[in-house]
C-alpha cells in the first residue's frame, strides 16, 4: 500500500524540464540535419569565410592610407571588428533562424503544437534550431581577436576579460530582445520578412565604433546620443572592446552600466510582448 501511494505521489509531481538537456538535444538534431546536407554546410562556411576575409581586406586598404580612424589604430580596430563579428555570429547561430521561423510556425499552424509542449514556449521558439555553420564565424572572430591582442601592448587582467565576456553577453541579449519582440509581431502580420532587413541594417550600422559618429555634425550627435543612451546599439558593440583594450570610455565609466540596464528592460519588455502575442494567437483550427 505504501509503495502504491508513493507511486501516485510521484505521478502528481509537476514536470520540470531540464532546459540544458533540451538545448543539447536541439544542438544534436541541428548537427544531424547539417550533416545530412554536407554540401550546403560547406558552402555556408566558405561563403562566411570569404565575407570575413573581404572585411579584413577592406580595412587593410583603409589603414594603408591612414594611421588611425578617430582614436582606433589598425590592430585596435581589428579587435573591435572581431568583437562585433563575435556578437553577430552568436546571435545568428542561436537566434536568427528561430526568430525568422516564428512566422512560419504561425502560418502552418505548428505553433499549436509548440504551445501544447510542457516547456516554456519562448524557450522552445528561441532555441529549437542552431545554425551550426555560423560556429565557423565564431572561431574566425576569436582568431582575429587573438591576433589583434598579440600585436598590441595590452595587459589582460582577469577582471578586464571577465567584464569583456559579460558585456559581450549583454550585447547578445540586447539583440535577442529586439529580434524576439519584432518576430512576435508575426501574430498580427502573418509574415515578417522585415526581420532580415532589420538585422542587416543594424549590423551595418553597428560595424563602426561609437566615437566615429560624434562631433561630425548635428545629425551625427543625434545618432551618437540616440543609439548610445536610448537604444544602445553603439554602446553594446563598442564598450566591450574599449574595456578589453584599456581605452578610455566615452563619456565616462558610467556608460558601462547603461547598456546592461537598458538590456534588462528590453528583455523584460520583449518577454511581455511575446506573451501578449501568444495570448492573442488564434490557433490554426479556429
């Protein structure tokens, strides 16, 4: 009798999914899918590698004519570029294919099945696919960063490296919050092709350091302030590399706390937007 009641008690325990195990399953499935189409995997890796080399070559040409861009030397700029590429690669590896696929889940009705699964829907929608070929971009960015640091007279401390990694994580979370909020609008619009356009323009805009925009014109000052302290795209991309390199922060050390604070607000807001969108979703059968 005791064993019987114990088994009933076990059955009534609430189900708590192991999110790390679920994500590793997603990663394994993505690897299997990519290895099934090896040619596509190789083409993607080669294409991204060519794009990487093109970016390096372009700035090699520029620095062949100038010693510095604003206060960035050649090797410092490559460290900044590597940081931006690292953030972009992580976002495109983890989140871009999933956020872009959200509208397809709505259109095909597969979101109904996602809502029925005993796991957080936003987690499922955000992490189900991993773009494995983009991991090559992560390695290339890491290699460029290591190359740049080896040529600079920079003393790397544990605190500086830890702050750098933390702020890179903040940058990834910042862009994810923007993407999932934009993807959530698919509930009303049906399809959201503007997500790729949004990501393209953001990455082009954030490819240049924050200080380049300042003191050029009134419009440059507006861009510098708006995208530093309202929507801190420039901060999340520039501050990590400045800290790693030991460069002075603009306008002061207070900017270190601006991006994380705004990112936390955006994460909370994007979570509420996603939940609101799902609550307003009408299933394919309705």
